[in-house]
C-alpha cells in the first residue's frame, strides 16, 4: 500500500490556495522574482480565503500606504481575476460596495458585517460608532453592563 505522499493524494484533488504574501506580491509587484513566481503558481487557478484577503488589504494599507481607492481597486481586480477564486466572492463584493460607499470605514469591518449578514447572525455588536451606523450593526454601550 502506498503512503499518501507516494500516491499523490497528500494534497487532494482540490484547487491550490495562496497565503497573504503571495497575494501581496501579485498586487504590489514590488519584488519582480517573487511576483513572477506567484504568477506561475496561480496560473492554473488558486483559491483565496477571506482571512488571506483581509490580511492582504491590511498589509497594503499599513505597510504600503495604499489609500481606500487603491484598496478598493485591488479587491475589485481580485474579484475579477481570471485564475483566482475568492472564498465567498458574493460577500466580498457586498463588502466592497459598502467600503466604497462609506469613507473611513475599514474594509475588514465591511467584510465582518457582510459575513455576519450572510450567516444570518445580526445584529453585529460593535463599539465602533461608524460601523454601528451600518444596517445590521449595533453599538454596544459599556454603560449597559453593571459594575
């Protein structure tokens, strides 16, 4: 009997997945060799998890200084990429719509709200006053808890 490694089933028959640094290289194109390697890796298709997407957007904003418009463009490019498949693309698209319509609201906040909406777990409790103004979110008042 062959081991999983010998039979090639160690990695299953599913699509490849990418981590955050692969996605950032594809978007930022800041390291020519790594970007080329990332392109080769995804050319037959690759899956992007919600967590990887959220991390990549955070890295692009905090490390690369990309503004909200550039972040929205990057997410849109990923949604329309010919070989990348985003987990819950419908949620990502809805979060992108909210992100574009609400300046100052972080993409990850929009994503969290839309994931909760899809799962049917609303309201989303938050201390963030800007997020609490969104349909489906609710401010949690610290005064509501007795001392």
